[in-house]
C-alpha cells in the first residue's frame, strides 16, 4: 500500500466476500502509518448483486468498530460512486482548511504554470 502524502484514502471491500471486511484493522493501521490523518472512506463494492456474503447490517457493524464512513457502491452500474467521491472531496477540503488554519505555512504554492482556462479560477 502506498498512501504516503495522500490527500484522501479509499478502501474498497467486496460485499460478495466477507473476508474483505475482516482485514479492515490491518488496512486502517497501514493508512494511519503512512497517510498522516488523510480522510478515509470505505466502499463496499458489487452492491448491485442479488446475493451477498455480508449483509448491510453486518457491514455496518464492522465499519462502526473503526468509525468509518461507508458507502455501498457498484462499479458496474455506477450506483453511489459519485456520492462517495464527493463526500471524500468535502472531507479533504475540510482537512486541508484545518491544516492551513493551524499553520498557514503548510499551504503549498500553486505548482502549475499559473494559466487557467476557467475565468472563475484565481491562481494567485
């Protein structure tokens, strides 16, 4: 797992494979070790399938142990994927704002060429 310097982290489990939820503690430990408090969400993939190895209630119990935000998603149909990413983006923004409030020097300068095609975007 490479999450060093990550702004946010998505863990993906499989609702057709209960064992994918049993490794959450290990995954979260690795994220905590390398990501320096990056926001974290868990996606339970394949929610479009009729048969499952773990119920929504069982998944909720597992994620509650770690106080995770959990989304059941379907990569195949796209169900709930946008909502999960939008939630993570909001959490990243909140996290970055807290860092800047605590230490304004932590804010990184714009690393692009300064040009933006969006007239509503300011780069300086």
